[in-house]
């Protein structure tokens, strides 16, 4: 079994090597080199045939007529091949490195080519009228919906967006963000705006009875404090009692009575929803909430408290630590293949696509806005795109431009050389036949 596994692995490696070798052989540079060698080889062959046809003649009168046809073909083919070699080479560089006028056309006209390419893109692709005409009958939102509804596409898009988040976090300076958060905390701590909001929230909680939880929490704390401080209560009552009461131990009975009374009161308030103390709490909450919304003096005091708290070093440190913790947590989630943000975004994009497919009215409205947006972008930034293309080409090294163009059209130009060599030879034969006839 191990032998079979190793053999299969060797076969896969061999196949992979063949695929890589084939892809390298089929790449642009290799194909260009192959075609150039073929064109050069044919030209060299015609040169050899031309020399051979002039340096040697076959014996006999019968061969003389046929040999002149060979000589005419070789001569015309060599001239045609040399002419096309010169023309093709002159487009990209000086032939044989000699600065002949009107050669190396592309490097010498780089600026003009850059301007022409930019102008071509602007005039033929980014004119607002052309863009409007092209998108007039297109259902852009349906295409977008189908694309997003495909889980593979939405997953890839979500992955790309989430993968960009860590880079964005790295671009943010922690100290700058911390300063921004502190400033926002100071702005948010303005009591004039926060106090009325707190009052409205407090009224809403009171209407729902949520404020009773505050009283329940206070009652629990009261029970705990009473249990923990019974000895202190007894000592205070004993200190304030006369010697006669201490002599007859009346102070202890008073202390027990006080402790039991407080305990009974806490129990009654905790167990009776209609206790007067709870009603009084409702009144106090309503009064305080109203004052927060209407009393400027109370609003100023609350604002001062909040601003003092926001400016406290502890709060500042907590804000900075919170930002650092949030950033690290977000980075971990983005780097995880099953992160929550990635899953949420993928689900949201898929649902968006499916929703677009289900709602034709939404698609129609979105199409109107998308088409208007595309036309507006073309009108606003068409010239900028053309200028960007032109400036990019201008900044390229001339050799880079030559390499890019030659990589894309070089093989076709080498075919022109081949055709020029062969057709030149055939034209030479035709001319030779015409001369013989005449």
C-alpha cells in the first residue's frame, strides 16, 4: 500500500512538472522568442540560398533556366524579409543599434502615445452620453443580485473585505485614535445634551417598572449592611444610653428593637409591591426625570459631574485600553477563517442578492440610481481617468513600454516577417516570369 501511495505521489509530481513546463512553454515570452527565432531562421535560410545560388551553378544547360528561378526567389525573399525585419525592429528600437532617423518609434513618441491612449479611453469609453447609451437597457441590479446570491461570490467578496480590515487597523495610529476617542468622550459628556436624554430614558424605564430593580438592589444591600453592622448599632445605642439603662440592660433591648424594626421594614418593602416606600420611589424617579429634562441648574450639575468623570485619568486609560482590546479582538476575528464578521458579512451579502432577485420594484429603483451614478461618475471623473492613464504611461520606463507592447503584439509582427519573406519570394518569382516572357 505504501508503495502504491509513493507511486501515485511520483505520478502526480511528474504530471505537475509537465503542466508547469507546458505553461512556461506557452507563456508570452517563450512564444515570442520561438516566433522570432523562426522568422530569423527563415531569413537566414533565404540569405544562404541567395549566396549559394550565386556562388554555384548546376552543370548543364537544362538546369540554367530553373536555377534562375531559384535565384530570383531567394533574392526577393531575402529583400522582403530584410525589409520587414527593419520595419518591425524600427517600431521598438534602432536596428543594429544604429540611430537611423524615424526608428525606435515607440520610445521616441512615448508622450504622444500616452496622450493618445488616454484620449482614446476618454472619448470612446467614458463620455457621459456613451455610458448612458450602454447602460440604458441593462438590468444592473439583477446582475448584481445574481452575483451576490451566489454563495461562492459572496464568500469571496466578504473574505476580501474582511481581509482588508487588519491593513486598515495597521494604518491607524493608536495614539491618534485614543486622542480622538478622548475628544469625543469630552463632547459626549456635555450635560446640556446628555441630561435631557437621561431624563427621557429614566421616564421610559419608570413607565415599565424597571426602576424597581434599583430598589430591590438597595434592599439587598440594606440586609447585608444590617447583618454586618449589628455590633456597631448596639455600641452606638449603648454609648447614648444612661448608666441606669445599661445597668438594667435596657440598652440591649432598645438595640434589638431597632435592628428588628429595620429588618421588618426591609422585609415589608421587599415583599409588598404596593408598599408606600415603593410609591414614594416612583414619585422621586418621576420628579428627578422631569428635572433632568427641564431644570437648567440640575443639567449643569449633571454635566459637570459627567465631564469630571470623563476627564479622569482612569476613564482615559479605560478608553485607550478598550480601543487596544477592540482592535486585537477584531484582528483575531478577521484572521480566523470562521470569524463572526466574515460569516455575518457573507450572510448579509447573500441575503442582499436574494432580496434583489425577489423584489422587482427595488431592482427598478436601484437601476435608476445606478445608471444615474455611472453617468455622473463618467462626467465627473472621465477626464481624470484619461489623465491618470496618460500620466502612468508617461512615467513608465521606455524599455517597459517596449517590453509590454512587444509581449502582446510581437508574435503577430514576427508572422508579418514570415509572410514578408515568403510573399517577397513569390513576388520575385512572378517578376522573373514576367521578365522571361517579355
